[in-house]
C-alpha cells in the first residue's frame, strides 16, 4: 500500500510538471494587451534561482498594478536571510519589497497571477523550505508600493505533497461570483482514507480572513489532487 501511495503521489506531481513544461504547453504571448491585463505571467523557463546579489529579471509579461501596461519583476538575494522583489514600470523602478527567507535560504520566483479580487497580479516567491513543506511569500501592489499579502493564519502561505501529507491552496468563486481561496490540509490515516480540514478565505477590507471551516475525509485519489497551488497561471509546485 505504501508503495502504491508513493506511486500515486509521484505520478500526480510528474503529471503537473510535464503539463507545465514548454514541451507540453503552447508558449504564451510575450506581452499581454490591456484587454487581458489582469491575466499576466511570463512562463518562459528561466532558471528561477537567484544565487547572487545581482538583480535577476524573472518576468516581462506581468501587470502588477493592474493599469493595463506591462511591468517587469526581478529578484535578488540581499543577505543570508533576506531577498528582495523589484517591480519596474517602463524604465522606472516602481518599488521593492524585502522578504525574510528561512530554511535553506531560498529565494525562488514561483510565478505571478491574479489571486485576490483587486486588479493586477500578485507575485509568489518561495522563501522557505522544510523537509517537504514549501513556504511562499505573496507580494502585491497597494497604494503605490509593494506589500506582503498574508494568509489569515501566518505571514506566508504553505503547500505540501508527500505520501502522508497533502496541503494546497485553490482559487475559486462562490455562488455569488466572489473570489475565494480554499486552503486544505489532510494527512493519511488508516486504510485508504485521508482526514483534515478545509478553510475558506474571503478577501475583506484589503486582507484575507477565514469565512468558513470544515472537516474533510478524502480517498487516495481525491487527496492526491489537494497538494500545491491551484491558481490559474501559477505552477502547482515550484519548477
């Protein structure tokens, strides 16, 4: 059983990676028009690791502030425990944001995509890595500057996927068409059943808050689909 669970988890993960690779997906246009300004990601497969103190350009197909024009996203490692995100608008540096990095000092550009209901794309940076848990810092544009967009329970957002743990974030809409994020975390119990909790987040007054919480019991197949990011234009897991 353990072997079959591991095979299931690896199959799900590899399927996602293959689906996101340039060989299995058509390349997006390099520049998004104003009509699609709220849908912007540069999916070109550049090496996402910023290993030096120099600024490294990660995206040139993003509308961070939601004004309908293309912005640039760069990252760099500022010190052993701090990395920085920079957004350029035209030839102007519009803003920078320092992020604390933890275990292994990662500073990895995960991607950018509309996450909250406000116009523009949010920027996801891997800033922590446990034994298998990935910690992401989400940066967004508010009132002319870059700020951290926190989860309702901690500053960072966590996802995970192993033979014993699945944790993920899904962007969805309720019956009224309002954007919601659902954070689900489950662990494998006896037999083929997984149990845990699903929290629904609503965006109110400029931040995410918990609007609902429920216990969930899932099959192996359903649990294998939980882990990672389920947000359009964001990779499910880091490249």
